[in-house]
C-alpha cells in the first residue's frame, strides 16, 4: 500500500488520540496533512501538529486559535525546531474547510451532529471517509448516501460496524439474513427502572469496558448510543431495522455478527481496543500489522449473550420508531438527546429524564413526507426544532 495522506478531525478526542497512536506506529503508511479540534486542549493539539508535521490545523473555538499557535511555537522550541509553519483555520466551519481539501483519507472523530458538514465535505472531495461520527450519518443519512461517489468510499470506524463490514466479506448481500449488534449493557446492566431514578453523572460515566468521551459514555449508559448505531447499521448496510438485532454481551469481545440465510453466523472477535477499527478505517481494505493484542486462546474464558430489556432501556425501541416515522425523525432523536445529555451532565435533570424527554419530543415531530426529497435545510430545521423543544420540556421538569 502506498503512503496515504490523512486528515484527522477531532484529533484531541478519544478517537483522534488513538488514531495518532496507530499512525505513529506506521509512519511509512500515513502522512498527516491536517488536524482539527475544538480548542479546549491547545497544548495537546500543538504537540500533534509538531510531531505529525501537519500543514493545516482547524480550531472550532475562535478564541483558542491564538493559544494553539503560541503552543506550537513553544513545543517546536522544546524539540529543537526553529519554526513550524502551519495554516490556521478558525471557527465552526474550519473542520468542514479542512475536510474538503481532498486528502486520501479523512477520519471524522468529531462528536455530535456538527460532524455532518465535514462528512459531506470529505465525500464531496472524493476522500475515503473513515467515519467515527455516527451522528452525521444518523441525522443526514440520505444526504450522505447522495454525496458518496463510490461504494467503498465510507468505511465505518465504530467497532460494531467495523465488525459487520469484516463479517460481510464472508458472503454476498443476498445471503444476509440479519445483522446482530452487540452491546456491553453499560454500567447499569441488570438494573430496574426504579434503580435508575437517582443515578449520578459520576456513576453513568463509569463505563465497565470502554474509555470514551463524556457524551458517548452517557449515551452508552442510556443505550441511546446503541439506538444511534442501529440507525447507522441500517443506513450503512441497507438492511431494514427489523432485520437488525441487538444483544447484550458484557465482555465486549464479540463486536458484532452477521447471520446468513444458511443458518451460519460469522462473528468478529478481539479484546476491546478501538485502535483496531481505527486502523482498518485508515487502511481499508488492507490490514496493518500488530495494531492491537489478539484474544488469548491459551486461557479459559466465557462469553455471554443476553436479551436487551426494552422496558428499562427503551432507546432501541425509539430508534426503530424514528426510522419508520420519517427521514427527519432520526435527526430529532439525536438532537433532543444531545441537549438532554448536556442537561444531565450539568446536573439539571435526572438520568431517566434523558430518554423520557427524547421520546416526548420525537412523538411531537411531524417529519417529512415520504415523497419529499431530503435536503440539508430539512435536517437543520428538524434539529433546531428538536433542541428548542427539548429545552422547553426540560424547563418544566
């Protein structure tokens, strides 16, 4: 494989920093030409710029731009470099500008629906999109599909969808009976609804398996994340939601499975380590060497699978309803949730209020008609309405 130029969006976050680790181990395979981040950690972003030799850096917070450049100068001096020239893009559109530059690969590790613009820009520029930003696909599924220029242009980075993509190599699309998404169950697996009434943010952020950012971690605790992943799988692999099953697998070793029409099930298994799907996103369809430790087959172990409790965790049911309702309902599902998660982390609402509010807002949305061609303005309007309505509902709690 020839060396690929790479742009990392969300480079200082969980996905971004692990992507840097992968690239650091394989400098002959990748050349980082651009980085983007929110700007909350200027020092780390500057270290990445200097180490990776990125030519451009986008900072979403305009006030943080100067601090990033100052830190680049400091880090360069510490490493004995006289100067480091770097292009600075500031503001919310910086990541979208960067993604449109036409790099071989754009890894979108941004959190939230703000990742939609960069997703569309990367696809429009012809880059391979390694997508960890599931929200952009959830809220703008039809737009993303329309922007794709070739079937293999979008490579999923979520561990579950990466697993499915790998398993699908075992058969044709016509041979697939159903997709099986696995879920760890989060920190509250086995709890009843009454047990969750007094859950604190500290408890919800204590995920038993994965180390992720706060929003994704809360989404995993409510299982909203699995609802987003169900919608993502439906859109990525063109499989009806009725043919996508979710099972709880606490060990998080089997990342997902594909069941074929002959009765066989193919699973992808590896210890929980996001560097593996990240590496595949960067190098697809080839594999890099020694990215993550494999399963240890010399020791005893047990893998368990349990049905999901839809009464305690109704987020999956809501995701299915959103897909069935209209093209803009998934955007409402995601936007209302983002507002509720922020309110929960700020201590303004309880844990159960998150999904309860999403259900109410989703039920009030009228959506687009089936005959309407979805455009970006439809998505933005639905999101704006959902955020406003969610705030109104939360204000009364």
